[in-house]
C-alpha cells in the first residue's frame, strides 16, 4: 500500500505547486479566518463612533496613528475593524448563496441533461425566461420585496444565480451522456437514478468545483452592489459595499474609506477566480496524463 | 438444428424525422446459434449498430422499433417490461462498444467498475468480486492485474482498456455478447490480439457473439457466419467460408474488391462509386441499385426484392439470381 500513499503525496504536491491554486487558497483561507475571528481580532467595535477622530488617515500618513491602522471613516469608525466584519457578510453570502444556488441548479441540470426531450425543454425554457431578467435588476427587485437582512441577501443571490449552475452543468451533462460509458451502463442494467448519481455526477465534479469558486466571487460582487445601493444588510452590520457607498462622498478628502473595501472585494474575487482556474488545471484528467508520463 | 439462441425476425427500426422517415433497419432477419460468432458487415450508417442496440432495447431517442420480433431463448425481447429487459441486460446479453476511450467511466478506477457489475448481477461481496476481477484481468492478458486494477482508465493504453471492457462484458457469463466494432479504434497488432481473445473467450464460455464491423478482413478468422448489410437491409448471408469463396451480391463483391492488398499499386485501389446516403423515404426496390456495377434494366422497376437461395444456407437478395 506504499504506492497508494505515494500517489496521494503526488496529488497534494500537484495542488501546492500550482501558483494559482496556492494564491487562491490563501485568499480563501484568509477570508474564512477573518470572518470567523472578526470579533476577537478587530481592534475596535465596528460601529463605535468617535466624533473627535473622524476621517483619520492610515497610520503611515501624517495625522494617522496606530490606534486606527487603516484610518477612520466620516463617523470616526475604525476602517480596519469594519473591513474584518465586512468579510463576514461577504463570506456568508458567498458560501450560503453558492451552496443553495448549486443545490437547486445542479439536480435540475442533471435531469435536463440526462432525460433530454420534454424534461430538458421544460427546465431549459424556464431557465431562459429566468435569465432574461437582468440579474442586478432582479436582485434589486427581490430585495425591495423581501426587505433587508443577511439571509434575505443570500436568498436573492440564490434566486438569481441558480440558473448559471443549471445552464453550465446541463451542457456538461449533455457531453457526458454522449459518451459510450453511459450506454455501457445502460447495457449492464443500471437504473437511471444510479447512472445519474454514480456515473454522471462524479464526472461533473471538476467543473462544479470551478463553478463554485467563480460563483462565490460573483456572490461577493452582487452583495457589494446591493449594499452599495443600500438594499443589503441592515445599516448596523458593516458590509464592504456600504463602506464604498459612504466613502464615495469623501473620495477627495479621505480616499481610504472607499479604497480599502474596494481592494478587499477585488482581491477576494480575483483570488477566488484564480483558485477556480488553477483547480481546473489540476483536476483535468487529460492534463494529469501528460504529467504522469 | 436446435432453436437458435437469438432470432431476429423482420426487425424494422424507423426514425421519424421532420424531413421524412429514416428506415435505419428495414426488415432484418438473423439467427445466432448457441456458441456461434455471427458477423454483421456493412458500411458506416448501414444500420448495423442500430440492430445491436435494438436487441437490448437501447435505441436512441427518436428511433422506434416499428415492427418485428427479437426472440432470445424463445422470449420476445420487444414484449418484455422495463424490469424484465433489465434482467436480460448485462446478465444474459452484454455489449462491447467501439471506443475503449469512452466506454469506461473516467472518474473511477478499473477495480470499482468491474466489481460493481459482479456485485449487481452475481451478488458477490466486495472481496470475492475483487479476486474474480483480478483473475479475469489475468486471463485476458493484463500484466500485473493486482496493480493495474487500481488504475484509472486514462492510465491504461487503448488495448488494455478494451481488455477491461471485455472483462466487464464477460464477467457475468452472458449467453450473448454484442460487439459493436470493438477493434476499430485500435491499431492493427492490438486488433489481432483482441480478436483472438474474443474468440478464445467465446469458446471457453460457450458465449455467442454478434460481431458488428465494417471490416471484412476482421470477419474472416473470427466468425462462423456472416451477414452483409446495406442501407438497413441484409443483402447476403452465408457461412464465412462460403461467402469468402463465393460472394454473390454485387455489394459483397465490391466490398471484397475494396480490401487493399499488398501487391496493389496505389492507382489500383478500388472504391465503390457514390456514398450510401441516408435512407430517408427511399423506394422499396434494391437499395444498392444506384451504385451497382452490375445493375439490370429490371432493377429499376422491381419494387420488392426477396432473398434467393443461391445454395443451401447461402441467401442473396439480388435480381440477378
């Protein structure tokens, strides 16, 4: 069994030597870490206002101090602490939104792609109609109807983004069901359910992983847009989009209020996209063959 | 002779398309005796694969078995319920498909793919199945089966993969195997090995084989009996030796002529004029007529051509005889 151990080692090594995967995982781990530990590592209460210290610059600039390392906003709240808390909203929306969007989209895609014909027509036309609403507009309308709140943002994102899972995965299921091994599975009398779960699904997992990372990035952006227009979480919960909306007003006097949350969004989304791209490289069995020989 | 293991009677498989009815299989009758290897030879698009798929009732969507009977051990497979046909699939009749690259699931190791079949159809437990699987892999000439059984399909060569597919097909000891161009995707030396293996296994397990191919050369050493199919119809059927010594139908003759020989110059390579075409709304006369080099004036006007018994056990569907 030494061979098996070695094989596993080779696999882990392949993950770690891929720069994109490495960078992406670090960003993701950092996000997870800050969103869990925000209350313990944040130097200030994110909503604590200090009227005597508004629009303080970051510590390295004149007038800044180490008490507020990334400065304060127009109400004297600590930018760094608000960023840490903001990552909780981003991560919650990314994880919950993506998970449930996938939970709706993937089974429908499997059904449509496997049974085709009338089933596919029904599901695909429904998706087509759903997509024909502009996504941002749809989520804004949904939020207006649902009201603000963290779970409601996640719900809006699920309702907007499940179609992406459905569409992309359906195409892949089409490809896979064309392959002879599906015909072979039918020829050895496996049931349809078993073919879908045991033969088709494992083959879409690589694509699904990539899609999940991309989708998490999209969820973060959608949440930021919604909180930018004030239709996301309640004002008492710090979110990156809100910070940008506030910072926009003072962009000439205090750029840091807006720039830091923007950088958080950019790095998060960029990292998640790189992770998806890198995972695609690592998980693609065709690329694996070349490497092993 | 005893009752045949498989008897296809006047099978018709039609596809109803927007532009007309595509008669993929048009009135095919064929017997396969126990332990016999029967070849089904014809050009691409001739309907040979559709016959194989009809036997397991796996005709792709859009296609319909319009009429006919497929008797397997006396039972008409076309009348069985979905549950009953599933008992037949895999346990009594199994299939070897053309492309070993795609007929194994890339997401699983060889081990689980063989074991799953054994557990499903034979009820063995994991350990027993693994031992049987290793022994069978050994029998089909896979070196170091204990090691190779833990590999993924993409880690094996095409020939090895086809051996694995053969193991899966034979693993439940079926009575009939439908081999749909099992060697087409392989290179010639591997082809020969796989054919020999198929033949040996068929003798060893007393399994009948319906061997579908476009390559007459492959048929020669393997099959007991050969049916030549053109545009969904059998045009000639005979014992292999008889067919090779004495081909009667112009299409069969043309197929023999198109086999290249080493002493030919390039200019001498023969090919049949024209293409098969898609048999949509074709008249019921001889389908080969437009391409035939020996056509008669009467061919054009005769609506239905029946088989002529050229010699006992040698049927030809041609107006010349």
